[in-house]
């Protein structure tokens, strides 16, 4: 039975009292034991003695209640998982998720929120715990002016912060990462140093997208396979090449639906018809993506992949001001099967 704080049950909008358990005497008279006393040994005995006074035949009922209810509550073994300060955050996260199977699943943002709130140094310096949720609410309010950033989530923001943190932590000498384990390793000091820069950069990104005539988040393109997965599998294209960045580009959702699992030869003909453009004009658009339209229209994956690999690598070279490190031998259009691995090097940029 659940009762209000004053232990008086009422009906008729509080005008009529149905039951009153506001004193131990009234509880005993009604035979209603307060669960709050279940772990109070001396208090239980006093309550029981008062209970016996109300009726001579209550001792047997009390004994049964004590055996079947109170004793089980008092002897219940509560499982405990002890985690020391040395336990990695990702391990703490895993343990929490395992024991939280009956609750609402927590995302990485909520786990980081709990971690940051426990940073003692922040409390000592500012007299308060750091509230990540409040900080995100402020950032979200500032970004609300940009329609193109609608849908940008708190976990996206943490990923961006983590990318910079891992880059700076490693001195830019190795690959950066923003996987779940990397986000959970993010320190509050890193977040406070990097988050303002990410927020500022997002305003720049919104302005840049607007200059490109992208004004809504719904207009942002998919990052989609140029040669569809289904066609690649049917034609024996190995997984590394069909999933490579070389086989991906930004497409509108409408174009993506037209592609489906069709051969490039088939879907390009459909794109021509749907767009109402001559194939030559569509080919011009393809070249802006560094795609060889002749190879694509012929469904010649080997030539398409080799030519686009070379074109994209040349872009990277120019952007870096030096040759990008090739982790595999650059494919040759005349020798499309030549994919012999080089000796591993310190990677400046991988394709």
C-alpha cells in the first residue's frame, strides 16, 4: 500500500478521510506495518509490542510476517561491483550498461556527463560541478540560428571535440579517432580547451554551407557508394575497394534512391532521364566529383577506381604541399589488379 507523506488517505478531493495511519498506534490498530522501519531492529520490537496490545491473537500472524517478509528483507545480499580509480572509463561504462539492463540505455554523452561531474579539481576551482548538459544546451541555443545545423546532436559535438583532442594528444603524428572508447577517455580539461573552438568552427561551417547554397540540414547530401554494393558483390569486386572512400561521394537522397543496386550504366541513364539533362551535361557534373564518366557509363569498375584514386591522391598532395603516403601501390588503369602493399610508414594521410 502506498500512502502520502502524512499517512492519511483521503477521497472526495481531500474532504473525506478514508484511513489514518499517522501514528504508530493507528498503524498497529489497522495492522499496517511501515516499510521504512524494516531495517530498524529496536524500532521493530517496539512496534510489535504495540501491535500485540491491540489483540491477543496477533502473535502468530506477526511471527509469519517476520519469517516471510522482514527476515528476507534484512538478510538480502545486495550485489556490489567495486570499481577503483584505476578502472578505465570504458570498463566502467561497460559494467554500468551490463547492470542497467532494466533501465533506460545511456548514450556516450550521458556517460561523459557523469564523468565530468565527478571532477574534483573543477569543484575546488569553481565551487560547483561541471554540468555538460547545461553547456550543450548553451551551445545548442547559439547554433539554433543555423537551419543547416539542425539535427546536429550532442554526441556529434563530442566526436568533433574528441577528434581534435586525440590529434593534439598524439602531436599529429598518427591517426586520430573518435570512437566510443576515445570519447570516454576525453578529460574535462581537454573538453574545456577544445569545445569553444569547435563551437566557433560550426558557425563557420554553417556560413560555408550557406555560400554553397545549402540552407537546411535536409539538403545535406548522403555519403554514398558510386558503384552500389549489390552490383560490386555480384561482379566480384573485393570488399576493400567497394568500401573504399574512392567509391564514395556526396549525393542527394533523390539520386541515392535512383541508384539502388543498379549497374552504373543503368542508373546513369535513369539520372539523365529524371534530370532532363543531356548525358554530356551529367558527365560534366560527374567530373566535378573526379569521376571518369566514360568508365562509369561502361560499368568498368577497375578503370573507374584507378583513375579516381589517382585524381583524389593528387588533390591530397596539393592540399598537403607534399606527396601523401600511399599505404597501397597506386592502381594503374592498365594494370587494375596491381594492389601490392608497400612497407608500412608513418602515415601523413591514407586513402
